[in-house]
């Protein structure tokens, strides 16, 4: 059974940082692209960042460029999203995704509020 488990969300003040983790079991992620998506309250799901199978190519939504960094370690079957300079509009449930197979995690809540 394939499982994607996100963690690391929480409540943080504007300007703060969080590091989200996505650990995959039951499937070897090496060679496959992975994504971070988010869905804020009353908003459509948004692709936040993506990373190639080897980790050498990354892409970011304009809204997070320069503040978020996606990374992965295929030996650990894991992916991370370092989020800095957080803003209230970053509040959302963040999900990791394996797009080639439409595998999704259950999500982790990030709330940015003073």
C-alpha cells in the first residue's frame, strides 16, 4: 500500500518559518517528480512547488518564489518544503503528490496568523 504522509505544519506568526516533510512508503520515489500543492480556505488547489526525480530541477509558483525551497532525498524516500517569510495568505492545507500515479497525502495544516 502506497502512503504519503505529510508533517510539520502548525501555527506560525507572519514572517516565521516552517519545514514540511513528506515521507513515502510502499513505493520508491526515485526517478519520479514530486509536487507540493496547497488549498487555502475558499480557494482552489494550487501547485506550490515541484521537483524532478533526481532533484536537479525545481519550479515554484510565483506567489512563493524566493521564500519556499523544495528538496528531496531519494535514499530516504522523502521530500521537504522549507517555507520562510510566511504570510497570512500562505494559510492552507499542504499536500504532497506523485503526479505520475496520482498519489496524494492527507495533508498538513499551515496557519499563518498573529
